[in-house]
């Protein structure tokens, strides 16, 4: 079996997962989350006194509509995960059932704080490759489970423009994972290493691996 998604699906990870995936140790950074969707990172980081703005086309919708979209896609994601169990490391998350509970807990934190966060401009409806921000407004721009993951759906040209834009508005960009959703290294990784060769790029091993071999983070800093 292979995973097949016709569009980018709403699915949310939590604060602890973001810290590990992105190797975040510094809490005073001003962060932009690109494609954060219904993740709870924004709300949890804000509660801890951090500054973060998330952009996602999903934020055009009300909380109720986002909840409906999650309900519509959740069973399919979990069913495809069950059918492709061998692509994942089942140590910290021990079963598909537990995965569903962890993801729903994160998405419920997001949903219950979303309308307030939208008023406070922490959730902004926008889509890569265009970001409605000034140059260097952020310390760090993150992409979790969006760039590289949807290699089957999004062109290399889109990736290049998206990363260029993230590096316009932030001093540094971090992308996790480097795999597509069938746990194969994205064919775009080598192209990015070559096209962004005038930046400081590092591929860093991190203490997070759910997709097998998905424990690498790409860090790109302006030269
Ligand atoms: C699989 S979810 C990942 C959510 C979150 N980053 C996480 O890791 O838990 C992918 C997200 O990308 C968003 N997305 C789709 N197209 C986008 C675009 N052009 N720019 C930014 N985000 C986009 C989707 O709406 C969805 O919320």
C-alpha cells in the first residue's frame, strides 16, 4: 500500500513535538509557522510567553468549519496509517489508536483557542509562496509536515518560491521532515541544497522519529 492524498490534509501536532522536530531550545524567538494548520504549537508557545504567528489557508474558515474538515479527513488518515504501519516507528506512539488520541488532543487545544488567536492575529489566512510580512520580521520560519512531505502534490518550483519567501521574512528557515508521506526522502532535498548553496544549510539529526528515518531537519540561514 502507499499513502495517497489528493490535497493537503489538516492534521495537528503538539508543542512537545514541535520542540523536538525543530530542535528548539531558545524561547525568546519570534517564530512564523507556515502551514501550521490545526497544530497546538501556536497556542502552547503563546501560553508560555512566546511570540508566534501561524499562516495557513485553513484560517479562512471558522472553528466550526475546521472541525468539520478534521472530522471528514481523520478516519482516512488513520486508516491509511494502519495500512502503512511499517512506515512508522511505534515506540513513543504505540498504536494508531493512540496516534488518533494524541492528534485529536492537539487539535482540540487549537480549536478551543482559535477564534481568540485569530482576533489577536496569531492565526493569519495566507498561503505560501506569498507571505504578508515585511522583510526580516521573524527570527525563524518553520514548516512542519508541509514542504517536502507533499512532494507528489506540489512542484519543485513551488518549494523554491516558498523557501525564498520564508527566508525573506525570517533570518532562518527550518523544514521537517525531509521525507514525503511514503517515508521516501523527497527528491527536492538535493535541489534545495544546490539552489540555496549561497546560504548556510545544515541537515541536523533530531530526537524525533515517527516516520522511519524521518529524524532529519533542514536548517537554512541567510549567509
Ligand atoms: C499535514 S498539515 C501539517 C500541520 C502542522 N504543521 C503540523 O505539523 O501539525 C499541512 C498544512 O498545510 C496547509 N497548507 C496547504 N497549502 C498551503 C500553502 N500553500 N501555504 C501554507 N500552508 C498550506 C494545510 O492547510 C494544512 O494545515
